[in-house]
C-alpha cells in the first residue's frame, strides 16, 4: 500500500499474479467500501489437436505448443512422452540429454519443444500440458530400411577392387548404427575388422548417410568369404565374395561394339582385296587381247598391180617351207609342191609340170601346148596358146 507515503492513497498493489489471484477485492474505510473484480486471463492453447510429424534420423523437429494470446503465459507447462494408449511415459530421459530446448523464457507464450539429432528411438507421441489443457503430437521417424536383404555373390580377381553393396531404400534416411563383419559359411560371426584389411577398406556413409557400401581394394585370395552388413541390429544382408586365381576371358564377355567394329573392318578388307584381284585379272585379259590383235598383220585390198608384181618370176619370195617330196603326198597351199606328175595340186606358186594337169590362177602355168590357161601374167610359151 502507499498510505505511508501518501496517506490518502489507499490502493493495493499485487505482483506476480497467478490464476489463483483472480476474484473480487473490497476496500472499506469507516462505513464506506468499494468492490473490485480481478480477472486473470490465463494461457489458452492455440490448438488442442496436434498434426502428425515425420522426420528422418539426424534431423531436428519442433513440436508446436503455444498460447493464443502472445501476452499470456501459463502458470506451468509440462512436456512428456506417452505411449500409444495415451498414458504417461517418460518426460526426461538420458536419450534426450543435450538434445532438447524450449523458448518460454524469452517468449513466455511459446511453449514449443525442439529436439535435435533425431534417432529412431525418438519416435512416439508427445504431450504438451498447461493447467487443465493439453495437446498430443505424433512424431514418426522414417528409419533406414535396407534396399536388399537377399544374399548375392560377387566374383573378382586378385589385385582388383570390389564394392560390397549395402544401402537404405530412402536416400534421406540413415541408420542408428551400421556394422560390417566377415562370417563363416555357417553364418556365425567371424572377424569384423583386422589387420588383414588395414588401409584397404573404405565407407561412404559420412558424405552419403544412406550409402552403407564397403569398398575393398587390392584384393587377395584371403579376402574370399561371406560379408554381412547389419543396421540397428535388426536388418542385415550377406554377400558372398569369390576370388578367382586366374583370369579367364570368355567369348560372352567381349564387348559387342568391338565385335561389330572388327566384323566391319574384315568385310571392308575382303571387298578391297576382291576389287584388287578383279582389276588385275581385267588388266591381264586386256593386255592379252591387245597383244593378239597387234600380232595379226593388217589385211589390205588386192590390186592388179599386186598381181603383176607377184607374177613376176624375179619377185618370188624364197622364204617358203619346202614340203615333202613324197610323190604320193596330196599337198595344197604350199610353195613347192611335189614333182609327181599325177599329183593334184592347187593354189600353189609352182604347179606340177604334168602336161595333163588342169591348172588355173597360177603364176607359171603348165607348159603343155594344149592347156587352157587364163588370168595369168606369163602365159605358156606354146605357140598354140589361145
């Protein structure tokens, strides 16, 4: 009250109001009084039915909860995680250590809860309660689901590298934990990480959380075996790695493009060879034809002067072949025929000297006085020649 300083000021100051301060207050002096009604406007939640929220591991989420009037503040606020039946679960556990934050201190009407670095364990229903009001919010965490869980086999050769595939179906997800191990044929755990793989293994989940594949370089025969990729101790995939000592090349492994190129080249070469051979044969035949034509003497038209020249005894060529002197030989088209009187000879230069021989178109005709001779240069010397 202020009456000590100001005696006439009888007002009452109430600080740090609460809902319990709400009511009717009366000021009385002597026989007079005054009543004053005090109403405390409390925080009213802006919404009482929350919408489901979906996030991925590693992300952050803001669970909304606030007062309708930004100038109000609740007397108390409580965040808790409840089970599917709506019963209270845990509000603060070790799993939320250093991962939760509220803003009510700087903004009293903002009662939202921030959870950072989410994990699959954070999935559940969260409740914001003030006085006699509350709101439930369902938080779903989409965790990593292996894209493949069926065992497969990979074959490599010594000195090569191999990528053992293991990844999440959703590229935006990441598992809580991932583990690679080598197991024996029975499926029991063998070795997970030994000096055998020192400086030869590499993973990519730091830059790509959903890519859990394992890269092994510089393979040896000792690397052969079954490898297992496990996430969150729930899902796993086995991969059988076989190391073949000697690299064999199968025809089926040839590149189709290389086969096509080789086939085309061989075809072109064969066609070129056939064209070359055909050209050589054509030239050979052409040269042979020209040679035969050039060796044949040109024919010329026979004139009467030629006949006179040929019928001159002085111009008879002696390059003819001497035929057989057998008297019984029937010889034609020869230069010197047989001297047998009975031989029938034609088309010769020197005909038979038989007086009874009928000879025509010859240079020197028979000397028989009775012979009928025509078309000759030198006729018979017989005085009775016609």
